C-alpha cells in the first residue's frame, strides 16, 4: 500500500510535522542524486509513494524577487540541471507536493520559469505536481512547521505537461 513521504531541508527553519510515514531530513551537504535515490528506495520498499511532500525554500531573484529559479534542496538544489534526476522516481510516486515559495513562478526578464521546470519534472517522474506561484507563509517554533493555507495560485501539473489551477484548499485522495 503506497505511503506518504516528507523531505525537509534544514535551511527551512523548524521541525518537520508528523504528516508522513517516512520523513527524510537533509542539509546542504546531501547530494540531490542521493535524496532522490533514497526516495526511490523507500517507494520501492513500500509499494510506491502516494504523496512526496517537499518542504524547503524556493530560490528567487535577488533584484526582482521573482521565483521560478528552483528549490534550495540538498547540495545542488532542484533546477534544470538536476531535474533529470527525477527519473529515479518514474512510476514510483503519484503526486509531489512542493511546499516552497514561488516554485512555479515565472521570472521572464531573467529567463526563468518554475512552471517549465516542474512540467519537466512531472514528465521525468511520470507523476502529478502540486505547487504555488507565490511566497508561502509558514509557522514554526515550539510546534512543527505549519504551512497553513496556500498563498497565491496553486497549480496541478500533469505528467503530460497540462496544468490547471486548483482550489488552494485542495485535498488529494
């Protein structure tokens, strides 16, 4: 029976919430290929992943504060260079939910598109992606990380590249 897995990069301050059967905490020294390889091993051993939840910072431009530059996850981050690494998850995960700021934002003046990046990743992993285009407010402290309600527009990206706006209070089966 598929399980949920959470990947938390420690640069996102706070303790990961207990919302998944498996939590993998990483820092800037862990290679992206190792993160995705470990995730693939967990998926294989559990009959697949229903949801892969990723909690980290999104990368934004310093001058425009536009997103779409990828994620601050592990050593290399998630970007166009590391996107093909998601082939390790091909047919092993149903949905990747990205809890990060401006993951699918577009920084047109700088030629960056998070939407294109995550459409590629959806294709490589052959799964759906849920991500937002705005800063995501979260709380932490004595309680685990809580992203609360989504800010901005939330998209569901299909493996074939189609995308649709979804209700920010969505629920996945």
